[in-house]
C-alpha cells in the first residue's frame, strides 16, 4: 500500500530487471503514460484512508505500530472517491481488454472502491475474503477483532475473455475447488522486511496471498502492474512465477527496498514448472482417434468404475450397449439414466487388473501430438 503523490526526486525508473520495472512517481500519471492495453493484470493495494485518531496502545502500554504515515491520509470521502476514480481510470487505460484487476482493502475503503469499479465499467467476478490466522486484536475492546480484508476481482469489461487458471487453483487446494475465503497468515517472521529494526513497511502483504492471485489470473510471461508497489511483494512473487511486473511507488525509500528485495529473487529455470495450462487449451482428441491409432480395438469392452455397466467399442469411434449406441458421453448418460456424462472419466479399461479411465489413453495421444 503506497500513496498517490510524488514525494521528491521526480518521476523516474529506479530498476530495470529482466522480469520488470520499478517506477518512482505519481501512479496516476505514470499509468496514464503507459501504452494503452499493455498489461495483463493489475493488483492494487491502495491507501485505506484509515485516519486513526491518536496513538493506539496495547494493554501493557506499548504503542501499536500501526499505519500513521501521511500517504494513507487522503482527505474526506469526496477526496478519496476522486482519487479512487482517477487511479482506477488510469489502470483501466493500461489494462488489456481481456485483463483483470484485483483491489484489496478493509471496511474503511473497499465498498467505495467497489462502487467506483462498477461505475467505470469493470465487471466484478468475485469478492474474496482474506481471513487472517493471526490478526491484530482489538485493544480497546469496543468492536469485533478485524480479522479479514476483502479483495475484489474484476474483469476490464463484461465481455472480457479473462484468464482464470481453475485447474491450478484446484490443485493448490488439495484437488478441491478453490473457495472465495482464503485463510492465510499476515506477513511476519523472516518474510517481514525490517529497516533499522523496524518494519520497512507497515502494510506489507504476505507472499502467499500474491502467489494465489498471480497464479490464478495470469500466464507465464504476462505482466502484472502494481500501482502501489510498497516494498515489492507483487514484483517478487511475479518474478518467482515467471511473470513480468511493473511496480509504481512514490516513496523512493520503499522503492529502494523493493529493488534490493527483487534483485535477490531467482526466476524459475524451467518455465514449464510455473505454467498452468487448462484442459480447454489442450488439443482436442476425438474418441475415434484412439480406435484409429490402435489404442483401443473394435469390440473391446469398456466398463464403468464400479463394473456395473459395459459397452463395446465400434470401429467408427462410437459405443454400443444393451439398449443404446452413440458417443462415449451419450452412452454413458443413457446407461445411468442421467442427463449428461463425461465419458472420458466414466468409461474404463483394465490395466494390470485395475479399472482405469480411458482419459489416460487420451492424455497419451495428446503427448504424442505435442
């Protein structure tokens, strides 16, 4: 989370890394200067405009190291709304037609940001709750402990053909669909950057959070833009995942920390390790090709996983069962009395005495085609 104004020193790039750039200056002006439609994703952690009144102390009278920097104080709601619409408009200019934006915030600002996103034509895809395993307690005891932040994920427009790496998210979640509530600790321990024994930045985000965001919504080689770069979490994770980044930060001290941090990150040696291809992108393999190439023989018997139903393979790539014939999907649905069926996972062959879905044969053929 960084600020909107240039502090000192002019607008300039302070880092040229093969993985990306860090620009120092006003994020609105610098995003507007980027080529239109040049970035694939935006991750924004804008000022929350907390404007805390006075100091906050723990029960033992030690001072809470909260957010009290000038960059988090924008003004009244009207000022904040103008600022929000300005930077969102500049981000929209830089975003590709099929790109997406992620904005994170707290109850102080996220609802105002959400309204601005919709007013500017972005199309909301999800709101994600980052639930913190170790939130800061409510020391005054007058409210609930604020244990989460909200991320809004939106496409540039309703018609955007945006990237969502569904299979990667499912794999990351132990082969279960990824939900919109993410349980991740706040940044701490060795990951928390320090300067002169103090936090280098008060709102440094955990790399686990950015790992999930970038892996979900980009492909290797694509570019993630962070207009409030801070100490560079977005850039560090993007580089680790084989993505490019553009970071914009007005405070040169934060930008210097980010540059040193990212310089220590090694990109993946093999981009295949960070690629997340979806099944929809794989070459289409009709069932009949398995018969043509001898992976299945006419007359061969297929069974369902339980062995309850059987069907025979025909030379034209269809199946025939007791009361029906048709595609692997049609016959699979018919024998079950179901409206639909994925024949690739329903029908099985016997390999070493085990029933294995015929999808293994499709994957074998795909590998030969690549």
